[in-house]
């Protein structure tokens, strides 16, 4: 991973792909699980079982740069975790933050959900400090704060 990446490099050189679980190669699945553990367990010091049994039913959106996963999210189809579709595991590598990749992940996740499930609302479980970030994408708080894996979270919903 290079020391710093510019927005120009990111937009030009990241390879973006949606994949179902069955389309993921073993090394891609390993990289996804390693990436999620690196951010959630190590960086955020949130000790929980990330391999939650939902990956097999999810669509995975991978952003690869020079063979490294730098951005990721997953989309759960309606009825798997919630009645609606659900975005989650929205992650950007620490060296790539501040370039708009998080916004890109949310936009692409919402677009994919709208295309596949046009009548379904989109939900997500957001870390509470990111509420304003998700509001920029049309998500609204739909409940009280709760603790998930030691971190304050809120349920958010968008019909956009």
C-alpha cells in the first residue's frame, strides 16, 4: 500500500466489483475478512465475531488498488437480516480516508439496492458519530441509540 493516495489516482486506478459470495475467490474472501478485522477489531478495538453468517447471502462491493482491498461494503437482500435491504461493513482503508470513498461506497450500495429491490427501503446500523455522514445520503435515524459491540449505534433508514 503506498504511503498516500491522491483522489486522481483513486478514481483512475481503483477496480470496483460487485460479487456474490459464490463469485468470490478464496483469496478475495480472505482479504475481505482480514480487512474487516483490521478495522473493526484492531483499529476500533471492538471485539466481536465479524463472521456473522450473513456473508453467504450478501452482495460484496470491493475496491481494489494495486492488489489491495482499500474500500468495501456489503449489501444484504431484503429478508436476510431485516425486512428491508441493508447496507453494512462500510469500510475505507486508513490511508485512503478523506478522498470521498466512503460516500462512493454508500452511493453504490444504495444504487445497487434500488436496482435490485426497487420497492424496498434501505437500512443500516450506523455508528452514532457517523449520523451526519449518512444523513447526507438521505438516511434518517429510526430509533434510539443502542450499544452494539461496545460502540454506540443507531438504526437509520432511507427510502431514496
